[in-house]
């Protein structure tokens, strides 16, 4: 008896095929948010790697000069 290792939803969608196609389709929503955060997008603080305290120090130092 041949073993069928494919995963299907209850309506017959091939889950592995959907995952494969999604991987080839481009950036995910979270990847886009991360990219926007690194390039100045609005509402993306969660994804930003900016050190807020360092920026505050730099602003304060530039105002003192």
C-alpha cells in the first residue's frame, strides 16, 4: 500500500503547496513592517531597532552646543 504524506485541509487544499507558494510570494506582513521601521515608517516602533535613549542623548548634546 502506497503511503500518502500530503497534508490537506477539510476542503482538500494542499497545505504543503500553499506554504511553498507563500514562501515564494515575497515579504510577509511582519517583514514589511520591519523594513518600514528601519527606513522611517509610521507606527512601526515595535519593529524598530533604534535605541531611543541614545537618540535622546544625541539631541540633548546637540542642543547644548
